[in-house]
C-alpha cells in the first residue's frame, strides 16, 4: 500500500474552553484558524495536517469540554469525536493555574482507555502567581506522558511532537473509587459486551449517569445482551438517585488530590500584577461600566464610526470611486454597450459595479475592517470573558446568562455567525431568546458602521438611537424571559489571562476575517444587484415599493426610503448603505434619519441570518421571529417618530 493510500494517524486535541487548544492546533499544523481569547468559538471541529518525524498526522481541534459526560452542544460535538474516531493520541490541554479543577477530565480520558497525552499549558502565567510544578512526578502518578508548555511561544512543542511520535500503547492505570461505588460499576462492566471506542468501565459510569447517547449506542450494538444490562443499571440508578453524580465527582476530586500531592508548590508572588488589578476592575460594576463606556466610545464610536465610516469611506467612496473610478467605468460602458438592459445591469442605478461592487468595496469593507481590528485587539487582551462576568446579573433579567455576551458581541461583527454560536448556550430557552435579540437589536459591523457614520453628523441623533435600541433590547428580552418556558441558565466561564495583545496575532486575525467576510459579501452584493436590477426591469420593484410605501410613510419617512428597507432584506448593511445615499442627497432631515436608522436596525434580519435561524431553530420558530421583528420594527419607528415630533428634540 502506498503512502497516499495509508490512513493518516489522528491526533485529537481536547480540553476546557480557553486553555490554548487552537494555539496548539496552529503550532502543530502551521495553518491559521481564528484563535479566540474567550470560550465559545470552536463550535465546529477544525482539521489540519502536520508531519512529525516523517509520519503524517491529521490534527483535530475539538470544541471546549469540561467532561466526557456532555451538557452543552460543544461538549456533545467533542465527545462524538472520541466515540467515533480512532485517535493515535488524545492530547488533553489544561490551564496550569486551574490544574486541580481540570485534572478530573484527564482521569476520565485515562479511565476511558484513550491514548492520553497531558499538556500543562500557560505555565508562564502560573509562575507569576507563584505556582511551581513537578511534572515528572505527575507523569509517574498518572501513567501518561505529561508535557509542560507555553504554547503561545511554542515552548513545549518539540517535547509534545516527540511524545506523539513515540506513543505506542494505551495505558490502563487503574483509579479506584469507594468500595460501594466500585461494586456497582463492576455489576455493569461484567455484563457489557462488544467492541467500543471507550472502555467498558467508562461506559458503565456514563450509563449510571443516564447518558442518553451512550445508552442508544450500546442498545444499538447489543440488542441480544443489552436487556440483561438495563435492569441492573435501573436498579443502581434508583438506589443512588440522591447522590450518584455528587459521589462520582467527589471520588474524582479525591483521586486528583492524591495525584497532585507533591506536584504543585505554591509560593507567595512578589506583588500583584497590574493585569490582575485591571482584570478585577473590568468585572467590578463601579469600574467595569466606565471601562465599557470608554471601550464603546473610543472603539466603536470614534474608531469604527469616525475613522472607518467617516475618514476611510470618504476617501475610498467619496474621492476614489465618485471622483475617478465610477465616471471612468460608466463612460467606458456608455461607449461600448448599446443595449439599455445591459447598461443598467453593469452601471445603472442597481448595476453590478455602481451598486454591488461600490457598496461592498467602498462602503462596507472599510467599516468591517476597522471593526474587526478593534474586535481582535479586545479579544486578544482577554476582555470579553470579563465583560460576560460584568453583564451576567443584567442578562439574568432578560433570560440569559453572561455567557450569552459572546454571541451578542459576535453579532456586532456578523449576526449570521452569532446566530450559529447561540448553540453554545446551555438551554433551548436561552438559545431562542438570544436568537430573537440578535435578529432584532444587534446591528452587524457594516450596518453599525454606516449608522454611526451617518448619525454622528447630527447632534443628539446617535444618543436617541442608542437609548431607544437599548430600551427595546432590554424590554423584549425581559418580556421573553417571562413568556418563554424552560430552565433558567446557570453561568460559568473560564477567565483567560489579561494581557497585552500580540500585534502579529491581531493582524492575522483581522486580515483573515476581512478576507472571509469580503469573499462572503461580494457574491451576495452582486446577486442582490442582479435581483434588484431584474425587479426594476420587470417593474416588480415598483410594485414592492408601492406595497411597502404606506408603511414607510406612516413612520414619517419619504417614499424614497422604501428601497432601503427592501435592500435591508438582502443584507442589513445593504439597507444601511441605502440610507447613506438618501442622507447625502438631502432627502432625510434629522428626525427622519434617526427614525429610519432605528427602524432599519430593528427590521427583519437579512436572508443569510434568516436561513441560519431556520437551520438552528427550525422553520416555524424562524418564521415567527421574522414576523415578530418586522411588525415590532415599524411599530417602534411609528412611536419614535411621534415622540420626536412632539418633543422637538432633534429640531
């Protein structure tokens, strides 16, 4: 068999969120995937290739997991890999600062008969806290290779590669629980038959914990003998119904303390680091809220809204496209194209160049680029998990936990991606509430940038928009939390170290996201241009405008603004860019501009986000959200218009 035909050995990376798995993945494969300094981004499995000592390996970077007994969708995806793949090695990455809390999962992996290599990462941060480790002793205690590492600097990478290449056998070092618990486990183990990826002992414990996926797996493969096992499982579960999970957890903690005896030495750090003080300040409401306001003001308002949507868009769209590129292109098309329909398709009002490419390149890309830059900077510092801790109490009032701040923040980049990330939330109730709020009140980066750029030119307009959107966000979330049935969320999150951003990492992430976003939006803008062109040529666009025009006029806007809302269905940023043209043509006064911006922000999600909602929540839920958001958006626009006219705030 040739080298190409031989199956590659697989190395599976597992561990809690935010311990450096993605950094290790990139170090092993040399490929770049987004390395996020907060939990919740690795929803899907990343795959890469590498070569160690002449042998080719496939590296799998799994979502974060706390146990092989899954609770969240992330853990379920990671456990599925362990159940279905045949790894040469399972590399468990943990945070040295939290080794006692994370080591129980190492025990579970070893107990499952998997080829475990333990990587104790972030040793540099642990050393600053006065922690010292005897990793050779830990290796003896566990019976598996243990590697100390600082993966962001590739320290420990050669040792890990050597351990992967040298791995020859799966250890089966026994860890004994209490006598009564061991007796119950043994009752099930002796009755299990068949060949499974995980050891019979691990399967027995999962069956005792009523793991439905494992039950289905064993029932499927053991139709003949499983009926003999089930009564024993039911008997054990019934007898231990009060304390089974707690006893298993306590037994593992006791074993971990034995494993760590003499391994970790704690010395008093010389002084508290500034990063630790800053970390506390960001989570304390009295200091955290002012810090958040500073981040929003300088990051979103000044940098994205002022520099991105203002300076860069004026330069690229105003001077380059309007001054040189568009006149040259339109003149060229007029000279060489005789057919009116083809001229309209290329350079007309909804032309591929004059609308599709101009909007994507000149209006949207500069805004998206500045947003992704500030997003990557904040992400690399470790600020976002602390923001989650800060808003957790407030989010509890709207049916969410602080963990939901992750899809909400991601929504300011792309609501479609953020809707997908809602699957990391623990309960169905929380996922639906988060999906509604993303569809309603979280503008994507391109839409946000255009709106910030437009409203910042009108005194008071941006403040009205911000307060109104925030009130709608909180009110809808609060009402949804009262109406939606289901479990209330429980919040827990790993805190990465607070550190200065690594400029190379920030640059690569920003450019990668810009490239990915542009490659996604350019075809959509071109398709949207063709659809709008076709609707115009067939005079259907006028019909749609006539249908929607009375609703738009009812909220105090001119008929010309109707097209911006139609554009908004194809892309939210498409509609916002339509407002840009209306504003610069003098068709909107201050009140109308503010009402239009609020209504468009709350208006229906774009096609891509709707399709993602359909995929994640189902067609009925997605359609219900679509209709609810549409009606509420124009109702809010009507209320705001009446309020502004009555008070004269923006006159």
